[in-house]
């Protein structure tokens, strides 16, 4: 699934699409800021442009066709030579530039290349393009952090439901505070084992330099499932199931829910 965003640079609205978690910026939109009658193919005729594209592809694209690139490079700058973005893609297997049709039609480029194209428009335009793109990425990162913190908070709330169920059903009133804490930790580690396949101590031993604990290191999907497991475990405790029985059920639920979340994400990417 393509995700579309818009940024405004010097009064020009520029489309950014994201495919497979990689951003591509519309050169077609950027061209509107160029005074005069110019085309992207004019930019591709420039020898410096072709050399830059070749170096970029050699760094990031293992399937780059160097033979075709050498032919194109030898012809750049000639008065009668022109090449389109589509031809550049097809001949060299380039991945940094793409010509698209349909809903998001036009020429799009990886940000590294779009910034270089921005310099062809003007140095000022390039600076403002970089500034607006960075602002967009910072806003997106802030939203992701907010989502993660929300799920972490939800997991903590559900953990209180979980511990209340433990208190009511698993802790005899004569236990010492130390033994009560052991029961809580033991149940928390059962959830860790069901979802992460290891206890909190095993995670710490495997990650001695990490900040926080196993749950602080969890991704958003894992936090969603953990929150669900805490609620489900509370229900299973009230039903009187033993810890070993609950562990088997919770592990199956964790696997099913993680698969469902991952498959849902893959389906969204295909749309």
C-alpha cells in the first residue's frame, strides 16, 4: 500500500509516497518551482546528474547494470541525446528514480536524489526542501513514539487487572510480602515466556548493555499482544486453570495474534 503525504516548499505542494517503508519525493511536483519550460529529461542529460545517479545506484543497488550505465554516461551532454526516466530505469535496473502511472502518477525519486534535483531548481529551494522533509519525518517519529507510549501505558493498566486476579486467586493470605512479590514476578515472566520466549532475567543476561527491561524493548505489535495476554490471563486465572495450562494457551494466542498483525500489515502493503 502506498502512503501519500504532502509538504509545501516555497509555495509548491510536493507529494511524498512511501512504498515498502521507503520514501519517494515527486520530481514532477518539484519541477513546478523551476522557471521556464524545462523537463526532467533535461536534468538527465547533464553529465554531473548521470555521474551522481551512477554513484548512488552503485552504493545502494546490487543489481545496477553498469554496462548500460557506461553507455549512457558516454552519450550524456551530446546535443542529440535524451533519455527518459522510464528508459533509465529499464536500461540500468535503477531503483532511485521511478516513473509511475495511475493515482500517484509522475516521476518520483529517493530523498537523496530529490535533494540533488532540488539543487538544479535552486540552492534556496533545496535548503527549504530538506528542511520541510526533516520536519515531516520528525512529526512522524513523534506520532510513532506517542503510539508506542499509549500501548505501553495500556499494557501497564492491564497489568493491574492481571495482578488483581493473581491477588484474588493465587496468593494465600498468610504469604510474606517477599513471597507475594515472587508470585507476581513469576506470573509476569509466564507472560514474557508466552510472548517473547524468555524470562526477564534471560533477556537481561542476553542484553547486558540495554536500557530498560524486556517490555521496554518491545515493539508496538508486541505491546498490543502483551496487553491482550494480560487481560486473557486474568480471565484464565479466574477460571482456575493452572499456570502450565495457561502458559500453553497464552503462547498459542500470542502466536496467532502476532501472525494476524503481521499478515494485516503485509496485506496493507499490497493494496
